[in-house]
C-alpha cells in the first residue's frame, strides 16, 4: 500500500490514512467526519443554524469552520425549501449588503436533506425506509421487508434490500431465524441490542457499515 507524502518508509499507516486511501476522492467519508475534532457536514451546519437562529453567512462560517461555498449551497436549499428566510440587512437594499438568514421552520435535531433547489434528497432514502421497517417488524424476509418499507414516493428494490440485509448481517445486526432453502427464502430478525437508534446504518464504499447513532464503524465484535 502506498504511503502518504512525507511518511518515512516502514511507518505503519494510521486508520485515517488507510481509509483515505481506500475511499475515492470527493466528499469525505462519514466515519472520518465523525472522527474530526469538530463536527462537519450538513448536520453540523444545521446544528449551528438552530443555535444561532438568525445570522449572517460570516457568522455561520465562524461557528462551523466550514467553507463558504458549502455553506452557501446548503443555505440556498434551505431557503428554497422554506426552512430559512433570507433578507438584506439594510433598508437601502445595497448591492453588496450581507443577507441575514432567519430560521423559520425548525424541524428538530436532524438536518433537512434538500438539494440546492430545495427538493428532498432521495439518495439513501430506501435504506432509511428499510431500517425503519426492520425496527417495526418482528421477523422478515427480503421480499416482505421491501414491500413493508416502500412508500408512494419510493418503491424499495428487493435486490437492494437483499444487499442491505447481507451487510447488516455481516456487521452483527441481524440473525437468521429461517435458513434459506430451495423451497423457502431466508428470514431474519433484528437483534434487540443492535437496535441502536433511528438513523439507518450506512454501507460505505469500502463495504464497511457505519452506524451514525453510535458514531462508529461496526463489526460483529464492535456491535457487542
């Protein structure tokens, strides 16, 4: 495995270096965001908005230490979706007067998932629906779980359901209550102590499961 620049030969890579090498370039993986000294991402922005209630962009940037471009993009989506109002601070409507944002729709601690245009983000919705259904159902197979999890706005794919079940089983969340045979599909149950909270465990690009309720990467041992 290649080293990062400036690392002496033979020096073991840290966990963060290993994961960084595995992940593609782009948005930082959520498990590394959690490990960062300050919270990052959309959730950190929303938490700061709820704390400040009324603010300018510079104040939000100071509160979150997140880049201006990222903040502007999320703020634009929140305004378009009706969570924030935005108005010029001066009556003269000066061209370069800063906008003041005001929280007008507080929906709780979980950050709204909206696009820059204010539309709901659907990526990852099926996994959230599956996790919610798992927590409600006593026992399930892939097909009936997919059917129970589906809503009008999102029909859950049975193949994606099987993939999610496979990863959660490997990470210690599910136990098999009926083994698969040619005559009948497997059935599963969510292990009670693995019912960690309302946020769906996330399968990352490197095929590890990150649990946002606990803020850590999970395995059968880590879930104990």
